[in-house]
């Protein structure tokens, strides 16, 4: 990556662990985003968090970093899931939050409450999950409904540590049913297809804090990969995974200077 970073390209950025931790922005993130945009890079914001709509992501970024992208620059795993299912199922039971339900409805899919009515079960992060709703999902899948996960991230980073992610809920459903889900978020094809649709000509780099999602998506597409150390994975994790990204930086705040230095060289 460092050898080609002098020219503007597309920079695909994860959110949680890269630009903010829950309600706290990563120091210098907003300034870094503004510098990258000013330098001519196209910024795409790609998150496996299916709880948010595009507008919610824009608001969260503005509140946490001071930077406000266009909603069209945002791709969520909820959007990828809705695109994946559009035209294939009519009714879904959701273990998830309002952002996921809105994405599904935008594609003409009806969200149902009764497990007997569901053609598919869609599972994402659900911070209001109850045992009753978990049971409904298990019963629907046992009855023949498709099992679809927005993502399989087992955790997400917060200032106090890692919290259970949507993947932890999907794992519970899989354990109870013996069925593995179709997965739509990073690094899987439904998410990659939406991200590709927003990429400009030229080089592309993926900036993330997770090897198995962010960096894996970059590798699958032949894009450059940048690990930031403000989220989940560490340099020790890289060694354990046998993964060598193009660049490892302490935080997103360092990226503009790295690119600017390469341009001077």
C-alpha cells in the first residue's frame, strides 16, 4: 500500500474501533477524515453494525468525530442483508434493531412477529433480545425458514472493553438449530458487492480493526489493507492469523501523515 498511496484513491473505513468506540470518538479521527477528503480520496464507510441506518451513521460520525459524510457513502451489513434477500423472501422474523428492520422494509420485505409466518430469520445485534424472541427464531428455522446473519462479529469494542456482537447471537441460534447462517456482512460477497458499487477508479484501501472482517474483505477484493490498533485486533493477532497487512498504524489519526509523507517521497 505505501508504495502506491501517493495518488488519491478510495479509502474504505470501518466505524467501531476505527473512528469511534461506542460514544467516544477516536482522538484525531475527524481531522484525519477531513484531511483525507481534502487530499482527494473518496471515503466509503462500511460497517457490520446492522442496528443503524445510513442517516444514523452520518449522525453518529458527526457527533463523535465532527465529520459528516454523505449518506450515500455509508454501507451497512443491514443494507447488504436486505439486498441479498430482496426478491427471494417476502416475510422475515428479525432478531435485530430498528435500523435492520428499516433496511429490510426498504427492499419490500415484511417484518413479522410470529415465527410461523417467517420465510427467513435475520439475525443481527439485538440489545433488547429476550429468550422468547430467541426461541421464536429457533422454531422458525426448525420449521424451514432460511437463517441469515447480518454478520458474525462475536464482539464490538467499547471504552470499557468488548461487548457481545451480533455474531454471538447468531452463534446461539446456530447452536440451538444445528444450522449455519448465510452471512451478508464483511467479508462476505453481499457486503463486498455494495462496497464495490461505491469505489472510484484507482487504488483502494480498507482501514479496519478486525483481521477476519475488514482486512479479509480487502484481501478478497485485492485491495490494500490497513490495521489500526484502536479496536479489537493487535499485532500479536496478526502473527497468530498469519496475516500481513500493507500497513499497521496506531490509529486513523496517523493515516494522512503517512500518505502525505509517501507523496513527498
